[in-house]
């Protein structure tokens, strides 16, 4: 059953991916776009078509000099700039000292555990590297360097 659904899905996607035939009126034509400032951009009528605008797009932010040389217009979605700083709060159980019991022939060392809290800060240096630091209530101070991959 899964195989049949997969085959139907692939067939359906291929049907929608077929090229739309260019109307005779637009074969071997050029589409020229003239901006408000007078700059013109030419596009091949065999590859592009004029479609009514549904969403407003800031065209000046995506036009390049290459479009003036009959190259295709490339629309790139503006990516949201990521936050560069992160503050972390930590809580858990960890070591907070130790106790020593001495007897005549033996010495027992016991680590004391207790609830700990801490705070940390991360700073993104570029798209792959970050630096961070943290302080924990048992007196631990740490610095770190992170690498995204």
C-alpha cells in the first residue's frame, strides 16, 4: 500500500512539474521591466512569464547588475538575522565540597552533593564560532569556545 501511495505521489509531482507551453504570441519575445528610476531589465519570453503580483516584494533589494545583461532574475528570500547573544540559567545537583573521616587505620573521603544553580552567557562570533562563559554556585567558573557544524 505504501508503495502505491509513493508511486502516485511521485507521478502527481511530475505532472505539476511539467513546463507550461509558451503561447505563440510570446515565443522568441523579450519581457522588459522598467523601474521607476528608469533602469531596464530584459528577460527571455520563452523562459519567463508575467504573473499578477500576490505579495509585495522589495524588488530593489534583490535586483543585481547581472539582470541588466539578459540574465535571469533571482529572487532570494531575506533570511532573518539570528540573535547573537544567549543567556542561560542552569539548575541541578553536583559536588559542593567533601568531608574526610579519619580513623586509626582508614581514611574515608566523601563528596558532598547539593543543589546548584548557575548562569551562563554565549556570544556568537560569526556563523560558525561562539564563545561562552558560565558561573555555578559551587564556585566553578568556566569559559568555552563553540563550533557549529
